[in-house]
């Protein structure tokens, strides 16, 4: 006769690994407000050229012209949502493991936060590439450090403030730069980081190691001055409905209206490094 063995299910959920936001608290530009509007128009004001002063006549300072300006519209485009139900019968017959509040927190941490991080990183990359602030070359342990210094030099030449820069790097790039002998010999800070087994700061730049899946394809790192970008979250709305019409249980809904923009006058403050395919 067949024997049916009993099964036992645990109340402890096997939670997946999840990461906090990499891009939320890096010092992005907060000077612009989308409350009540979908579009914000930002002015950039021109400057006047220098002239040779004339010591006689009525135009000694030069011929005055009206100070010009340009405008740029920044329109919110990301209106995202999610929804799911938890049936009360399933809830009670599965050891109550699908608790609505915990499931919502899980949804935000595992789905919403990574989506926004990836969107911001992709936006910064696209801005750098369209602006010509990019280089494509294979990264090795022999050139990883100099590649980062070259990116620093590009921002320096564009008069970008040195203090406050951040570099998002892939785990592979982080590993290679720690093997670069030039970096190892660069000073006490590099030695300390190698001893600790982590990268914290290089050449005054805060280094943030991010999974490669957060980057567009073939990326090694993105260097930026965060104030060059603004990333509004116009709406963050999460709701848990208990026994809504048609459902005996819970209906969970969430909505995010957000976007990320690189300010036109500050677009030189991003540099991205990629490597050839293959």
C-alpha cells in the first residue's frame, strides 16, 4: 500500500537578498519643484564678453546688448504602478506568511527601489555619451586607476567642482582597480582600503560599488558631480485595502511618479567609461 508522508511548512519566509538605494542620498540637486505641475522650465542666463576699454567717446565700455537667456523644459515621464491581491483563504492556509504590510515593504525594496536606481544611472550614462563625455576601452588591472584619473581630468577641464564627486563602479572594475600597482603605490589611503578589503574614496571621489545589472551594457563606471542632476519623486503612494469589493482579503496597490534629468548647464559634470562588447 502507498505511504503518504506528512509535509511541514515553515512560518519563516526565505527572503531574497535586496539592496538599499544607491542613488537616493548622494546629494542630487533639490532646487526645482514639480509640485502641482508636470513640467518645469529652467532658465540659463548668458554672460557678456569682455572688451578693451576705450578712454574717449560714448561707448567706452563697448556696445551694450540686452543680456540673453535660454530655457529648457523638464517633463516628468515616468508614471509607474503595481498591484496584487492576497486571498484571505490562502493567507490563513499558508501559515499567514503573505502578510500584506511585509509584502508591500518587500515589493518596494526589491522592485521599486532598484528600478529607480537603474533609471537614474541610465539617464546619467545617456547624457554623458550624447555630450561626448565618454571613453570606450578595455579595463585591466594595469590601467584601471589611470582610467579613473582620466575621467577626473575631463571634469576638471570643464570646471566641475572637485569636492562632492561620486563614481559608481561595477564590481569587476572595483576588483581591477585594487590590483592596479599604480593605485597600490598611490598613497596611504589606497593601502588602507586594500587592508580593509573595500573601496571608500579614490582621488577625493567617493566610490560606490553597484551590481553590473544596474548599468547599461558594457559599462565600467560613471563619474558625476551629483548637483548636475535632479530626480524628482512627485508621487509615492502605497495602499493596502482590506476586503475591497470582489476580494476576500487584501488588495495592495502602489504608484510612483518620478524622473531624472541632467541640467543643461551642468551636463559636463558626468563622464562614463565603457568597454567594447565581447
